[in-house]
């Protein structure tokens, strides 16, 4: 049986709490029909850089709790799956990316942007599918532009956040 890494457990728990607060509380109004974007996705990507595929737990739990606290309990399970998958995909792929020395900084940055874009598109499709079942195709499609805007914000913020994480946090101990 593998020992639990207390460092990663602590970092993962901290990221789950940060993701929850950044999703439920740190909202930026965008002026379109009272819409907003939140900072949660950028912390999901930060967790993926720090924790690898284990970021799935931080992403799913933190985002699911945000739905609970924000009064959207019907979204908890889909969010757990969708955001958890984003954390897993980003974390697994971040571990496979070659270092900056092998590909150059610009090439590394482009790979991160493409990866985060794929994750955010997965998020948009996941919520569209769920909302299609819940509300119908028209309502789900009407919500798609806001989800795409959230995704764009997540890609930009997540890319910046990943670049700011101290290298020592990313090292396996």
C-alpha cells in the first residue's frame, strides 16, 4: 500500500478550499444579462501544475462545494465530474510536457494554452450536455456563450497562474 504524501494532501486540500472560494465568491461581472466569470478555473490549472492528475480531487471537490454554497445543488455531481476531469486531464498532461529547456519558453507556453483550451472546451461540452438533459437544447445552447467566456477567462488566468507558481512547489518530494 502506498503511503499518503502529507505534503500533497495538504496542498490538495488547500487548492480545494481556494477553488471553492474563487468559484463561489470571487466573481467578475461581465455585463451580459447579469453574467459573471469566476476565478476558480485558473486555480484548477494551478492545482494541475502542482499536483498532476491528483488535481482532479481538488478541482472536483472545490468546485462542487462552490455549487453547494452558491445554492446550485443540482450542479454538484456534474460539476464534480466535469471540473474533476479538467483537473485530471490538465494534471496528467502537465506532467508529460517537456521542460522549458527542451522546447523553449514560447513553445512550452503554446502547449499549455492548447491544453487549457481543450480542458475548457471539455467543460463547455459537459455543461451543455447536462443542461440539455435538464433544461432542453435551446436553454443549454443559450448558456453556451457564457460558458465559453468563462473558458476563455480560465485559459488566460490559468496560463498566467501556472507561470507564477514557484518552481519548488512543482518539484516532487
